[in-house]
């Protein structure tokens, strides 16, 4: 990641379902996840109803922001601007410590390689504001 | 076909495990016409223009006039805000039944199944099923980030690389979980290309070797260029109606069909899909199984998804597709003829038409009209669909078993 962002990244639409997650990421660089008070399960992506039990009692809780790469792709071609200038882009299925998976970008520094089984963590507050969604790096 | 003898009030299996195909397949209503438009890398006309060309061919192959059509369905991801009703107006058709699919590449199979049911229910007598797009690569890339809500909100902001990145994740997972090799998956793309070389309508007809496949430009590692379809323009059409109206020897019966959406639950990059849920019912309803089929037309957005479909549809056990592919030839004259016209991988992907190209090719084969790529003695075939990619994978799976009607 050496290029400064020129064109804007596409952004998620802010909705009542996802606003707390987007705000917490932007302001603090932290990941919050919906948890269902009906069945106790964590939920991602954000939604108005628990897909496991249909409860609407979903509350936001901080997540550790740590996980493990389950599988990944490294994208070299076919990226729209501004991502094309940042290729290759690491995209991974990440098993979060909270017991659910998400797909997210993983920044790979020079000399690093993305591997399944690798530990990943959020990029940290300083970098968070640059990215529209919770973004990870390889844990050191 | 076996009748369900159950008279008890409790279903033999949980309702959620029952497939649509248990209920009804018609001996009277089936596929009586088919047609394909020309395919083009860049659109020379509108979506409806391609559909009109395919529709004319479908009616001609049935020996019917357009006045016979009183039902219309369409599977297209680019047609909205237009729909089946506005398409009927464009075509000057007054219809008693109109339907637009929402299952992406699984939608065309579903639409044809629905059309059989609609006619059986007296809602229409002849249904024209259409699918296609007017697009090129740039158009496709411009809208892929808005394909649906979860892609737009939770994948596009990451620079997810279109569908290539998502299927790169799935393919790598299959490779690391089951030991599947690119050399094995490549057999799908290479043999389909050999089929396309006998299909003058295919856009990609240059000879492809396994070495070409393995060393193609890297797109979304482990996905390379020849794992990807080329978005293009064109359309396909199927005419559903009374089998007895088809020209002699040209009627194609629907022996079984099924759809399944959002299976498995709660996995973002699954190595299986809805086919595994309805597979047994599908073959039971048809009265024959995978070993009795003369060809397979599987949804080939990527070879890895063809591989997963073949596993889920019972051609081999889960995870054993690699060795299975290595032992077979998928050319039209091989021991497992697959996507005998070249499939989307060699013909190009016409949006929702990608879900119908397997149907039209299957009908072409069963009518004995496959020309230089005719599967000898083709009597029975399977068509499967896959689509509506959302957060990580395609949500929709479908399949249909067709047989030359006697
Ligand atoms: Zn719940």
C-alpha cells in the first residue's frame, strides 16, 4: 500500500441497519457486530432481523477485530478505479473470533504473503478512516 | 416415476428438505421450440432486439405463428425497470400470463418450469421464455458493484474485483480442502473450447490447450483469464406448449425440475449449493439418474462452479471432482459431454441468457440438430442453473432433466 487514494472508494449506503457499524469504524477504527438477544448468535452483514431466529432484538457489541484467513483471492486485474491503482488487492474470507465469517480486504505489505490460516487484525485507527469498511492486515 | 403412497398427515421428510420436483411434471406440456440470437462482443441493438431474433427462431422451430403466444417470461438482470409486461408491449403481444425471474443465472430453468405449470393450470397455452442482455465488458464492470444490496454495501467498497474475487476465494478453498488442482479444473475449459470450435455461433473459438489455460493472465488468483466468462450481447428463447404441437420428433419433455435458493445457510464461501438438496428427488421424479444421461449442460460462470455442480448433482462424491475430471472427456463425443456448444466460457455470457444457453443447447441436441457437435443418439440430458451472486456466492441453484419425447 504505497499509493495515496485519489478517486473515492465506493461506499455502503448508510441505513438504520448498518449505521452503528459504519460510524464506529469511521470514528474509532473498531469493528462492532450485531448480536441477537433471542438466540445469542453474532450476525454479519447487518440486517433488521436475526436470520437464525427472526428476533428483532439485535444489539451492537464490540468485536475483537481479530480473525483467521479461511481462504482468499489476490486480485490483479479487472478492478475499477481507484482500486486498479492499488492492485493487487487481497480479499479474504475471515473467520472472526466471534464465530462468524466475513469477506474483507486484507492489506498486504511488501515482503508479506497472504496465506490461509494466517492471523489477521484490523488495520488500526490511524488507517481506518481511509477505508469505507473494516479492513484487515496480517497480524504480526 | 414413483408415486408417493404416503397418506399420513406428517410429511415423510421435513418440509424444508422437500424439493419442488416432487409435485408436478407434465406429460402433456413441454418444450416445443427454441432459438438463439447471434452473439456479439458489443451490442448492435437493444436487449429486446436480441430477444426478438431468438423468439422468431423459437417460433419457427415450433412451426407456430406469434399469434399462438399468450404467455411470456423473461430472465434478465439488465432489463429492469422494464419487465415481462413491458416486453410484451414491445413485442405487440397480449398475454394472459407474464413473469420475470429473480434468480439470475438459475432463473431461466425456473422460468421454463414455471411456464409448464402455468399452462397446466390453464393460465396460458403457449409461453415464450426469453433471456439475454445487450452489454459489453465495460458495461458489465460498471454495474457489477451494484448487482444487489449486499454486494453494493459490503463487497464493492473493498474492491472485490467483481465476481472473480469471490470465486477465487471459493476455488482456493476447494483446492486446499480437497486437493483439487487447476490441471483438473482446466479440463472443463479446454474440452468446452473444443466443443465451441464446432459451433459457429461461439465468440471464442481459438484452440485452447491445457497449457494455455494454466498460463493465462492472472485475474484473481487462483482465477486466471480462461476461468472467466466474457460478458457479451445476445439472447436465447424457449417456447413451452403442448408437446403434440411440435413438429414430428422435435418435442422435448420436462421429466423433472427443481430450484433452491439460499442453501447452505450461513456460509459466505460454500463449496456446495442448492443442487445437493433436491438431487435425489430430481432423479427419482425423472425415473433415471446421472448414469443414464447423454449430456450435461451445467452453468459455467467458472469451471470451479461446474465442478461443484457435478459433485452436488451426484456425478461423483463431494471433493472427488478432481480425479473424476482427470478420467473423463467432456467433449461432445466424450464419455461425459458437457456444455456441448462451448458454454458461456466459450460462447460468452449474455447476462440472464447465461442461464438459458444450456437449455437451448439441450433442446438442440435432443432434436438431433447439433450439427458438427451433435451428441450421437442424445435422448436424455440435464441442465443446471446457478446465479444471483450476493454476499460471497450465488444464492440460487436450479436443474431440469429433459428427454426427447416419443
Ligand atoms: Zn437470533
